[in-house]
C-alpha cells in the first residue's frame, strides 16, 4: 500500500480518481489517450457529423419506440387529424399519426429522427469523398475504408427500413418496388419475397420484421462497425494535410484534453442543435398527406429518401422491353441490369484502395494526405464516379425535373441516359486537365513567386513585372509531394512477363502518364539565377 | 518485394531523402533533390493572447452562452406546458413543434458554441506534435506471435491431427443448417408463391365495382374519356388483410374511349372490350406500382414511380420507360342487368415479372 500512500488524494476528485483507478486501472488509459494529438481541419469534421447524427438517431429513435406500434393489425383511426378520421389503417400508421398529432413534442422527435437519418447518410457520403480525394484510404487504412463502406451500406439499409415502418402510401409503394425488384432475381427471387413478406405482398408481417431489423439487428451491427472504425483511427492516428513541419512520422495538432474534447464535444451539440432547428422549422415525411398504404393509388411525383435515389434512378433509366424468356423462365433484364450496375458501382467503391495499391505497388505507410490536384488520375476517377452517381440520382427525379422545367419526360430520361455514359468520361477528362493545370500553376508559383503588380521599366526600354518569391513555408506546401511515374514492364525472376504484369503496367500508364514533377531546389536555384540576368 | 520486410524503414518522410532506398516505392518517384522541410512555422498569437480585454470578453461570451443554454432548456419545458395540443386546432401541432423545438435548439446550440469558443479562444493554444510509429508490431513482437501460434499448433496438434481438424471444420459448416431451415417458417408452409402470384380474384361473371365503395358499374355510367379505378365485386367485403393482398393483384383501370380509336391485333382481343370500354390491370409490369395516371388526350397510361407509359389505343403496349410487357387486359362484357362483368379472369399473371411466370 506504499504506492497509494505516495499519491496525493486530497479532496473529493482525488479520492474518487484513486477509487476508480484502483478498480479499473483507468490511469493508464488517461496517460495513453489524454494528450493524444488530433490534427485540425474542417474536412475532418464530416466524419464527426456522421458519428453525432448516429447518436442523435439513437436518442430520438429510442423515444419513438415507446410510442410506435410495429403492427399491421387494421384499426380505425380515431386521433385528432380530421381528414383521416374513421379511415382504416394499420396500427403502425395510426400510432405514427398519434405520435405526430396527439403526443406533445412527438412530431418534433419524429422530425429530428428523420432529419438526423438524412444527415447521417449525407455526412457518411461526404466523409467518404473527403477520404477518397485526399488519398486517406492508402496503406495502412485500406481496411478502415472497407469498414466505412460497410457503414455506408448499413446506413442506407437503416434508412430504408425506417422509412418503411409508418406503412403510409409512399413507403408502401417503396416496399412494392423492392418486392418487384426481388421478384426479378433468377431462381430464388419469388421465394425470397414470399419469405420476406410472410406470403403475398403486402401481407401483414413486413412492418414487424423491418422493425426488428431497424431497431435491433442493424443498429447493433452498425455500432460494432463504428467501434471498429474508431479503433482503427486510434491505432493509425489521424492523417494530416501536408504542410511545413508535418511529416509521415508525426502528427501536429491539439491534445484531446482539453482542446479537442471541448471542440469535438461542443461540435456534437452544434450538430444536434442544427438538426433540432431543422426539425422545428421544416416538415419532413408528412405521412398524413399521403394517407395509409393501399396498393391501388399512388401520387404523382413520388420520391424516395435522397440516398435511395440513385437506385431508383437506375431503375428509371433502363430502356424499354428488356426481358427475355430462356429455358421457359423469365429473365427481367430491365431490373437485373440496373441491380448489376449498382452492385458493380458499389464494388468499385469498395475495392478502389486495393486497386490503387496494386497499380502503384507502393508499400509505404501514408499519413500525409494528398492535395487532390497532386493525384490527377485518382481525382479524375472520383469526379467520374460522382458524376455517374449524380446522373442516377437526378434520374430519380426525372418527373419532377420535367414538370418544374416544363420539358418532356422522355427528353429528360433520354438526356440522362446519354449523360450516364458520357458524363463520367467528360468529367474524367476535364478534372484531369484541371488538376494538371493547377499543378502547373503551383510549379510556376514555386519557381517564379507571385505577381506583385509592380511594373518596372528596364534600361533597355523593356517593361517587366516584378515577381516576389514565396517564403519557404508557402513554397513547401507547393513542392512537398511525390509524383508517380508509370511502371516499366520488366520480366520477373523467371524471365516472363505475365498477363497480370501487363495489365498493371497498362493501368499505371493510364494513371500516371501525364505527370508534373514537383519543383526541385536545383531548378529553383537555376530559375533564381536566370531571373537575375 | 523482399524489401517490404524491412520493418520500421517502411515509413519515409515525404521529402524522403534518408531512407528512400530501403522501401518499396512502387511507382512513386522520390527525388533526392528535394526541398528541406522548413519545420513548423512560427506560432501566431491570437488576439486573446495579446489583449487582456479580448481575453476577458471571450471568457464572458463562453459563460454567458452556457447560461443562455439553460434559458433554452427551461423555455422548451414551458413550451411543452403552454403550447398544448388541441384536437380541434391543427395549428396547435405546429406551435407545439415550433416552440419546443426552438427551445431545444437554443439549449443545444448555446452549449455547442460555448464549448467550441472555449476551446478556440480561451484554452491554451499550443500546437503539439506526437510521434508516429509504424502500424506493424516490432520484429520482436511479430516473432513472438508466430512462436505462440506454433506452440499452440504443436500442443493441440491442429495441423498434425488432420482428422480432428477436418471434423471440426465440417461440423462448424453443418451446425448453422438447422437455423437456415427454421427460416422457412417466415412464410406459410402450405402455400406455393407461384400459384398465388398467378391468380387474381377475377373470374367469369364477377362484376366490376368502384374502388373503394364496391358499387357495381353500368356501361352507361361511363362517358367517353372517363376512367375508373375498379376492384372485383366482393373485394370490399373481405377481411382487411386479405383485402389488401387481393387488391394488390386485382386492381383494374377502366377507361371508355371511342371504339374507332382502339386498334386490335385480333378479333378475339377486340371482343375483350365492350363498346369502347376497356379494362386493364392497374399493376405495373415493371415493379408493381399502380399505373395511376391517365392522360385523356393521348390515351396513355403512365406509372408515376418509374414513368413507364402504356398505350391504351394499342392494347396497352409499352411505348416508353423501363417496363417490358403490356398491361394484361381483363376481358369484360355486361350481364343481364347491364352491369359490367368480367368475361373471365386475366389470361396471364399480373404485375411484375417473376422467374417462374411462364411455368
């Protein structure tokens, strides 16, 4: 007990800390993490927004479970919303209406829950774009990218299952579309929908089943993956943007205690506050306008929640009549092709870090982020992917675009069909050129400095503008990157060149044949010398 | 690739002069001729570091915001009490939502902004530096890990006793099978989905009735250009659950046009209509949304979900959108009292395609 005696345990805090530590060994954790450094940048907040929205969803969702009845038993609505009084509907719909109209603050919690869910997926998407465009997915973080990808898919699944729970007209039609899509799956489709819906569509089981997924299974898996995701952030330490004094071997920023705790903790309340503000001022998912689910009516201009838009858009863009009968069975290409396109797109997102690692063959750890312009091919691929997604997304609103801009529906669809193929190609080419142009500009700046606007007349009558050299910190930002050169195809130790090697060489040429090298001190010295003559 | 084993040297500074030869760079070009890192720029003082007045003000702002947050929380509780919900006044829902929400917003935003401001303007502003270490364990740790696995393998005989090991793997593969079987119970055991999907309520002599009232329709009720949502006679009287299941297949759209506007591929198809009145399944052949929009001028039916368009003049063939097949037609005629009835059921399954649709 001599060690205890040496500790100062004056006052309540000291005694309480000692009590805890003697039972939990928590002082080790405080020593390890208390002054851990996190780098600062606004773009690092996107992941935080995602995490905080999830917490908000858990809090508001737990409240809603106390009042929501996940049952498709048919009841007659007797609540306060007059237009639906006396109408038959499921208990799910009726209880959702009661939460909205007969529970003080109930509508607010519903709207907080829904807005936070929309924000959750949006923040994950933006966070993924940040990670992609800065190359934060490179070694050693490839696996954390995969975990993040799973979180993205789970978030969409959570969104869709939650969206379907109130059993209103809109969500019912959403389920009908899922039913129709799954039916198209060869061999097992019919049986999968039969099992999913507990018989025929719509049946009386689906809401209860989705509820179990929505509040138990999916959140539990989400939570596990979030913990894994954050664990890796701690193991790897956060990436940082390049800059003077920042290297691959350090991390520059502020300690968790106290600065980061205050800023990140405060940011949680800001995110929560903004969601609460949206929920107070802006209606979301007014199910009372749609009414209870009925398989026969549907309103014009139906829209899924935003994150399902790209899938719905894919369904809309496929040309007519794509269905064949082969061996006596139906092959619904009009649904299978869109599903396949979506799966390939998602698989490409999942696999990109591994593909790039294979192409570059770079085995170093990377903790300094790339400026997007310094990785032109990657940035261009990202822009192409964003364009592809955006076209699919726009297609989900084809009818709204047509009515708002007074153009034909057919015109909108046909334009988007063309854009879906041409758009990514154009985006790739333009983005790559823009990146290279920006790199050239960086080179010029690093070599010649910036224009001062001061015009000097030389003794010979020539006018020149005086350039001011950058200081070493600003210059460092422009010159401190590694570029990549295409692989040279060389035989392996067995003296052979395999197909895989050829593919890799071709890909690396596609990635890196247009390259702009950073300014070197030799070049810079030469330039300075020349400018003095 | 062998160089990948080189341990800590895997990490190379971006400028990379010192250790660049020890690692696998791949396509990266690390030039020995690179600028030196100038190191962290000189620390810039904040206004609060130099001006005691500004520091005092920042402190005041932080605690004022924390107390403002309490005002927001209390306001939200009062709003809960005083903006009650009045069943006779829908506007009360709006006010309840608005004022509780604004109170909570104030309470949250004030805490958030106060804490962030505290962190940025009041707390010490020293940037610090942490060292990074390679993610992989040290050579010693890795060697010990491999040794542990070897010891465990030797002690258990996992590699050596292949019968035991294979038995373990096989049993682990087999043990989830009962769980999969259990999930068959998700849907009724005695029902074949194929059979269900291929049959609707419609059969010979069943009257066409209005949705949702269930009142029968006379041919004379329909003027040219009008359209009705139709359900089979008796559907409205089914118990609630069976009603939706039945309606999801049996919903029909009934339209009257001038007989000369209708083009038929055969005399038999023409006989499925009655004096220019035609009935088609309302369930889209794409993914099953109701084809709810009827364009009176063009005689097109349009599905609002994915914009498939069907041409009523030509047996509801697909003229645009993702659908592959025409809407199935319900053959109709009139009974002795002049009411519209089905001449027989649909000649094919309605709604979206499914694998066994033609079997």
